[in-house]
C-alpha cells in the first residue's frame, strides 16, 4: 500500500543552513540564472536556469526574502503614500479597510 500524507508534511532541507523543516513552513524562492556567450551576433547562445530554493523562516528573514507581516504592511503603506495615494488623495476606499493617511 502507498504511504498516506495525512497530518505530516514532508521534510526538506534549508538551502542556507541545512535545517530540516516541513515543506509547508518553508519559504520558497525562485532564482533565475542566465548564462550567455556575450556575443552580439547571431551565434549568441543563452541558457536560462531556474532553481527553486527553500529557506527556513529564520534564514529567509535574515536574507531579506521573508519579512514579518507587520513590516510588510508598513512598507506597503509607505509605498502607497509615496505615490500620492491614487485618485482619493491618500485615503483608501471603504471596501474592506478603514485606515487613512
């Protein structure tokens, strides 16, 4: 009989520190690498390699890939206010959120 995956998630290794963590708790980050011959002719050869890296929460935070939700929302508010706040001049619509700048 096959193995049933109920209640226990598969363990993976963190690519930075090697810690074994459940797959659903890991932060996945896709990295692209381009290898090229740097020729400006028709003989230019390019190869794209995509690799999905998995990090534990502590390594993801220290590498800047993952931030706490509070810091993400604060950065989003700063970015939203720096663009002039859209058509409403710094206030969000009343569809779900009630904060105002």
